[in-house]
C-alpha cells in the first residue's frame, strides 16, 4: 500500500494488503479489505464514513481534472469495479459489477452482480439494476 497523499480518518480500518495510490481521503468507520484497489489516477478520491470495501474491489478515478466522491454507508462487494465520479449514500455494488465514469449513482441504489452500467447520466434514487439484460427497477 502506498500511503503517500492518503488521509485515513480515526476509526477507519485499512488493511495493509490493500493498494492505495494518489490523493485519497477515507472517512471514519470505513473498512477496506485486503486486495482492494483505490487509485486516484487523474484526480482525488474522497470516501465518506461507514463504507465497506471488500476484497478485489477497484475504485478508480481516471477522469482528468475531476474529484471522485463516494458518500456514506455504501457496500462494495467482492470484485466490484466503480469508476463513477459521484456515488451517493447507502448503495450496494454487488460482486463483479462495473460502473463507468460518466454514471452518477444517487442514494439507495443496488447494482446487481455482474451488471455493467456505462450509459452516461444519473441513476435515480432507490434504483435496482439486475439481470443479464441489465434491467432497471425503481422503488418509491
């Protein structure tokens, strides 16, 4: 783990086997498991409080001159990949999903296992994306 430019709040747990590169700040009570990769390639990454980032998760900011913001109470399950610059609160990224850099995730969303979301624009609150055809369901 490269700790240069990484700010870890008191109460956060970051396993030494994780990979952190670039300007990253991690909020209190956030847990980062071994083999997780958080890479601030083109701009800073700000991760809020009480997030769970499991093994082999990739959170990468590769959009030039942008800040990636991950809110609070999000769960990134094993192998999830998130390049979205905006992630709200209380979302679940299931195993091996992918979210592209032009997608904005609001609050209370679930991105299903193996789903790939790349169409630019916002995902409304309380949306569930699931299945082989990447179906979308919005709960009110």
